[in-house]
């Protein structure tokens, strides 16, 4: 990897450019920007910059298991599975969703990457569901967790507390849609979350109560455009 520490240090201080990145997400969201991309044929509903960041993390961490809460159309599951396929071995992805739509399940199950995917239907904060995920993680040396289900403060904070014990030093706990905090409240008129009640507020509270995780500011700095600024949490102990 090219060592651009000096450049990144200057970039980190460029507040105007960083704000432009946030502004881009806000304005592009009006056009459902993240809904226009697929991964190996399935809608992934992510910004390309975050897809690249996750690729870097997965290749570096080389996890044995990736846990994702929130499945939607399954594009992220396919993406993670394809990365694990490149890494080889018996690695797998576990996806949890309170409602796995039948047509999405069919498409995921017929995909070539499905052999590395396990889906669990139910609330990600249900103790019985959490126990199933823990059982899948038994014996796994490195687990990476991605939280992308309901975006309310209460739900995300519960997920953070329930799933963070699965993540060991050097791996990541990634929280998507922290940028809800920077968006207009009108964007979420039909949702139970919005500014003041979202993944970012949950991350802030979680970090105040732990010394195991820190925000990977280098990822935030180089991405600029991301829905997960402040949500790439690296486990340090």
C-alpha cells in the first residue's frame, strides 16, 4: 500500500472538503443514489466508497466469519461471500433479518455464492437469534460484524452491545448509516429514526462505555464520501 500519511494528515484537516463529502451524500440521497448499484447481479444498496472500504477491511482482516444484520436484497451478503471465496477455506457469512422477503431469499439461494451464506430470520436483538449467531461463531478465530438493520438509537445500541463480544483485536465492528445524523429530518418522515436518534448517536454512547473499540479515522479521512463516517470501529483489545 502506498504510504500517504502526510497527505492523509493534510486531508484530515481539510474541513471544507470533508463537508463537501457530507453534502454529496445528502444531495445524492434525494435520487436514491445507493440503490443504483449491484454486486454480482444483486442490489447492494451501498455507496461505492463504502464497498471499497469493506473490501480493504476484509482482505486485511481475513475473517473466518462475517455477520451482517439487515439483508434487504442480499447484495452485501453476496459481496462478502465473494470476498471470502477469494480468501478460501471454510469461511462463511451469516445474515440476520427480521423479514427475509421470499423473492429475495430465492435469488440469494440460487446465486453461485450462496454456499458460503447462512440466513437467519428474526430480530437481530432477540436473545434466541443472537444465540444462533454465537453458535455459528464458535471456533472461529476472526469474526467481523456489520450492523445495517433498523437504524434507531435503541436498536443499534443493543446490537453493538450484543455483537461486539464476537469481535476480537484487529477486526472490525462496522455500523452503517451513521450519516443519518447529518441529514435533514424530512428525509426520514416515515421512519422511526432521524437526527438525534440514529446509528451515530448509538455509536457515540457505545464508545463512551468501552475501551475495546476506536473509530478508524484513517478510513473516514480517505473515503470522504460515506454513509458510515464514524462507524468503522476497530477492535484494539
